[in-house]
C-alpha cells in the first residue's frame, strides 16, 4: 500500500488476507516416513492456490450450466474464484438503455459467494458485446451512457465483486502501440480513466483492473503500451489496482518465455496482476506448468482463472484448451497445474541456523527444470538440497557445488556470486518430484 501515490492512498481498499505460508507441497515430496506428521499436499486447484499465499484458482462460469450437475461438481470441488463468462457484459446487463437485468449474473454470484468463492466482474466497458442501442451511439451521449452503465452495474454488485475488469481490450493488436479504434475510444482518449473513476465512486472497495489479451509477451508493442498507460495512471492517481492478462494461448499467440518478466514488470508499478482467461491450445502440460510457476514467482500475481471447466465448455472447444475433458475427466495438464501449485514453495526456515531460504520454481522443459534458491539472513552460507532419485542435477550456478549421499544431497556454498543460486534438474522419468531444502547454515 505504501507504494501507492497519494491520489489513491485514501481510497478504502479490500483487506488482503495474508495466509501463513505453508511448506505442504515441499514436505509432501519427502513423505511421512521422513517427516512424520506433515500435512498432505492439497488435492484441488483452489485449495492448493490458497496455500500459496492466499491465491485463488478460478474459472469462467456460464449461468445456463449451473443446473448441470457434472459441471457444478467440478466447479464446487476445484475452484475458489468465479468469473461470469458473459452474464455481466453490457449486452446482458443493460439490453435496453436504462433497463438493467441482473438475473443470470446474480445466479452466478449467489452460487459463488455461498460457497466462499470470490467473484471477478467482467466487464464494465468494452467495445464488444455492446447492446444495439449502445453500438448506435457516439460522442457525449455515448460517454454518458457508458459512465451511467459503469455506475449502475458496479453499484448493483457492490460488496459482492472482489475485482472488476473495468475496461477490457482497449489497445490495438500489432506494432502500433495505439488504442483500439471503437465508438468508446472516439468519445475521447480519457474514456478509460473516466470509467475507472466512475467505478471507484460506485464501489470503493472493489479492486479495479484493466484487462486485455496479447499483453503477455514483454517485447510486444501492445504490452508496452498498456504498461505505459498503467504507469501514467499510477503517476496521476487514477484509481487502478490491477492488470488482468487474459492469456488465451491459442490461435494468435503462444506462451512467451518472458511471461514472468511481464508479470513482475506490471507488479513493479504497484498493481496486482491476475491471469484472467487462461486457455492453451491442446492444453500442453509444460505451458500450463510454466504459467503457474511464473505466477507463483511474482508475489503480486494473485491468482489464475481458466476460461471454462471442460473442453466442451470452452469458447474454443475445437482446440481442447482446458484442464478437464468433455467427460469431466482430469487431463494431464490438470495434474501438471496441481503439482506445480503444490510444489510452489513459500519462504521456509530450514534447520541449520543463521539463514533462511526461499525456493522459486523456474522454467520447466520436457526433460528438465530449473530451480532458484534465495538465501536470507547471511552473506556467506551453506545450503543442503535433497534431490529425489532418479532425478539428477546437471548444472548449478552462483555457488560452489559438492555432492553427498549417493549424489542425492547437493551442498551449495556461497562463492561471492550473491545470495541466489540455482540449478537444473534432469527428471530422468520422474516429472513430479521437486528438490527439498534440508538445511541452511550461515558461514
Ligand atoms: C467470450 C465468451 O467465452 C464467449 O462465450 C462469447 O461468445 C464471446 O466472448 N476475451 C474476453 C472474454 O474478455 O469476454 C471473451 O469471452 C473471450 C475473449
């Protein structure tokens, strides 16, 4: 909160629940025989995400599926956050000007809140899925109609919606870095900040997000343009709390290797980041795992929402991009996501003395993965890491390595290269295990 400019500091904010961090995922790999009495790894996406610093794992929900018990069984078991897929869009909530209809959205909100799931509102201002009356408008009449819409809808859901996608998809694709042309854009370049100010007035406790697609690759002009807008808003005190990366890794763009840089760069502006509409063509486990690890590596990445439950629920069902097949069975990508969530480690205080470690999962390839470990509390240190056979370590960096215990205990000593060391682990057929810190000793 201290990094927010004076212009927004007085605005009441939703209290963030900081959960006591957990080593459940790490310890689960060790097993009860070695560390008796440790809790089991979480067995659902939402529960595991909650253990990773109070994050959420959510899904888009369609109101007309809430009476499909196969659908709600998975929804209620796995997810602790919900985004209405279409029911809060402008054409759904204000089909005729001044006549608001909330039935389907209210049903989703009720379903979610009664089960302790948080709700993302999607979306208050957008060039798409506008009702006919709005499509036909322009100029100040449209600006006023848009602001009234923002005010009415945000007021209706006040206290129920945790995050609003206030504005969706306002930037153009390609290399221009320009705003997308739309009837809303033609009302004046300040339409986005006007929408955020109206939403802030209507619901001061909701977190207000800008949401877009193709802002995943840090090198893209569109990403840079949105970054500069958020930076400008923070500098001028426009009330913005978060950026949503839709992350539809299908069709037009793939998971970029600099995704973590994008997340951390937005976060460094003083906003939270959310992965809001994740789906990946053919649901490759590696890409899903990398997205999870990237989010876990950025403390301001508050959660991940997949854009539907089963492949048959997807807006791109032909690409089978989700975590459950059309029969509701868990796909390999589901297991990859759950394992990555469970392996995500929070700072721990291992035995030894004088220092603590924080483990950050790195890039995962088909046959190997990286891990980095940051040591706190000592400038010279010795850290012992246990590797689960048949996994082996092929490379280490920023420390001097030695081996013990049949090459399953890696000892890393500081060598003047700083306090973060890393290593590459070859899976050798075991893709699930992750290294465990055995001790950290100062000196
Ligand atoms: C999609 C829905 O999934 C479809 O059911 C609907 O027909 C079109 O919109 N970006 C967004 C989402 O912000 O609202 C879109 O959802 C997908 C792309």
